C-alpha cells in the first residue's frame, strides 16, 4: 500500500475547487478500501498567484478535509513552474505523485490504473488523450499539429500527452537534477529514462468556471517546447539562407538575360516586393535566433523557478 499525492496547479479556480475536492475524496476513499493507497494519501493544491478566493478556499478545505494540503506561491509563476513546485514539495510526502489540473477534465478513473502500473514497476505513467471531444475544435486541431511539429523537430515526447501523469519518488528525485529555468515538462520527463507506460485518458467537459489556459499561454508553451529541446529552427535558418542564395542567382541570370535581349522594363514594384519579402524572412530569422539568446540569458541568471509563501 503506497502513499499517493495528487498535485493540482490552481490559478483563479474558486468556482471548481470544492467540486474537485469532493470527486477526489470519493476516489481516495474507494482506492483506500481496495488497498491501493494508504489512508494518509493527500491532494495538494498549488495556488499560483490567484487574484480570487482560491487560496482562502484551499485553507477552508484543508481544515475540513484531512486529505487536503496547500502550497501558496509568492507570485504567479506559470503552469509548468507551479506543477514543479507541487511535485518537488510532495515528493517528500508521498511514494508517488500524480499531476492533474484542478478542473479535473482529465479522467480521474485512470488514477487507480496508474497506481497499479506503479506497483508493477513503472516509475512514470503517462495519461494519453484518446478522446478530446470536450475540447473546442480549434484546440484539437492546433494540438494535433503541434505534436506533429514537435516530433518533426526531434523533440522526444509522448504523443497526445499533456501534464496528467504519475511519477515515483525516484523519478522526481532525478527530475530535480534537471536544473533548467525554461521548463517544458512534457519534453523533460521522457529524458529521465526510467521504465514508463501509458493509460488512456478521455477528456471530459469542465464542470465549472472557464479555462485559464489562453491561446497566448498555449503558444508560449509550444514555443518553449520546441526551442528548449531542439536546435533545428537554427538549421532551418541556414537552409533558408541557402535557398535565398539560389533564388538570387536565378534572378540575377534573368536580369542579365533581360538586359541582353533588351526586354528589361524599368519599374519599382518588383523591387519593393523583393525588399519586403526578404526583409520579412530576415526578421523571422533574427527573431528565432533572439529566442535562443533570450533563453540563454534566462538560464545564466539562475533565478529560482518559484518562491513558496505558505504550506498547509
């Protein structure tokens, strides 16, 4: 019988917290009765600088429910860093940690199977989304495109896996050794290399409130996922430069031919078009290079990922 901890990052989740605790408590009681987990297993909620009553509700639930624990971060640090704060704290409390968003759109009925797989010798169990019907069409399409782009860039990750996973204490201790500032856990955790498996995760409708994971946050996460684990975009710049060199040679040959044949027509439209086209590609290339330089800048400063203000 193991001690299990679930870790849920929370940003303005006052509308869904009580329902989430109720559902997880019911699951914990059932798993305890089946002998899968110990009675002192816990659910850990990480308040990521919320502006609503999220932390107040976590404190109330902590007083009412012996399973509930809380971590209050000093400021908002983002979804990935909040998960990291929860995992690194909970690894000292439990044998295994399951990370799951507070809205419980992931299938909590997968957790018993995750625990069984852990008991069978797997240190990491990934929840893989087999159904995303509850997600908006645009989110489903962009997610699929991103996973394929990520694979083409050489980023090692689990297809259709987000942040619903079980990790053993041993895996978490190894993860602690990856001292990176730009966190992308979906790419970082597979690098650990310990025995792993997957469970099927069917996404359900959000029970209350609205998703706080905006399009901007998803795009930033996607950018982090590629630039933190692949240098292929830099090579793409080189290949693009070579392609432009051949294009310019072709244009030069055409211009010489037009001058010799006397068919050259003076005009500025083609020149302006070329300047804008090449200028746009140059700015994109400089931007990609700048992203990598910015990441180096963040890494060398070695600032902490998060600061914990309170622990319940």
